[in-house]
C-alpha cells in the first residue's frame, strides 16, 4: 500500500462528510436492507424448495437422506463482517492520479464505518505474498481508524513471485469461524486455483468479490515507445504500441484473461462488484445496494441467475 501523509482521522472525516453524509441523504440513513440476512444463526433444517438459495443446502444431510435439505436461519441483531484485502504489488497500480490501492482504502473505510456505527463488528486480513496481518472483529469508530492506520503502514512488498490468492482464501477459511459477511477485495491478478477456496468460503459465509481494476489494464492505447513492467515480478519489457499487431495481441490476451476471471468467479458462486480507479465511490455503494436488492429477490423466489455482476 502506498504511504500517505494524511492521518487516518482526516481520511475518515473527509469520507464521512463527502461520501457517508451524502449516502445518508440518498438512502435516508437506512443501510439495514444492504446487509439483511447476513447476521444469521442456524435455526432448523427442511427439504429444499425451488426458490431456496442453493448456498444454504446442507450437503452432509442431503447425502445422508438422499433428499436435498437447506439450512434455515434466525437473523441476529448484530453481524460480523470481514474484509479480506489483497495488498500485493499489482494493487499499487494506477494509470492516472488514483491507484487501485487508494480505491481499496476508501471503499473499506466507508463500508466499515457504515457497519460499525450500527454496532456491527468488522475485521480485516491483509495479504501480500502471505497473511501479513489479522485484525480481529470489533465495532466502533476506533476500529475503523485502526484498520486505516494498518493499511497505511503496511510495508510495500518487493517484487518476487506472482500472487497466489488460493493460500490467502484457504487461510481465511480457518480464521473466520463464525458465519460472516465477507468482502474479498482484490484485482484477482493471481496464480489460478483460487476459485475453489472462494467457493468453500462462500458456502459458510455470505461473500462478495470486489474486483479492482484500472482501464489501462483492459485496453492499451497508442502511446508510442515505453517500458512495461510486471508489478508482481518486476520483469520489464520495452514495447512499441504504434505496432497494431502488438496491440491486437495485447487485446486478445486481455480478453482471454477476462473470460477466465469471470468463469472462476462464476464457478465460485459469488456476487461480483467491479470497481475501477475511475469510479465514483457513491455510485459504487448504490450499485452495491442494487446488488443486495437483486439477491433479496433471488432469496424470495425471484428468477435471477446465481452469479450476478453489477458493472459500470
């Protein structure tokens, strides 16, 4: 994460005035519907019905009885949210004035504050090439300040091997013992193999993938001669973007990677919110609200696909 001369208190105050206060006006301060159904306690089992969320199927009981059964939950007054944060070198990239890491920090600050000020607990796991820090869930404004301070003071990882999110998600499964709302925030520039542990994490919790990206990662303009550097390994390559053939190959590689990424997220069965370095944070929260409304419709019999994406 990039170092900042701005202290966490100033960052949070700015976001409270410029983002959270405006959201209060737009949403009338009612955030309960955003997180409805996440603070849950197991109440009973019953046979699966057509409109049930497949993620609530109890596979052990289903195998025993040879009839699909789902878990029923009682909603608790308070919930726990975990932010699983990828702070590997590629997240420090930004083609303009804003880096993906800055977007990550502000999104976490706003969501953590919205949750904590209503008595909910928020915790964090930071990952670069290993799990660097675990902040146990607590409520209150000081917890949000502690999270922001930890993000700002996170040592920058030197270039080494590519990121492997599989290890991170598997570690999170062992850390998160209680059913929680889990935000996985990453650019998902990683070695393959993370889809299955993300699916396992989503089976035990309610998970949302926040995919960070910069427009330059998706489309390479004609910039002439310059040096491209792999932010994960530090490998450099001198390229000529005047070359149409090179730009075409770049587009083909990017398109293939996008298809692989979306396929992996779909296999994991998690909702995905895409967040660009050019996005407006308030609009992002509103998109998140729309995503929750769609999920609520799905849980009550609405015919939406299991994997839904809210894009720009």
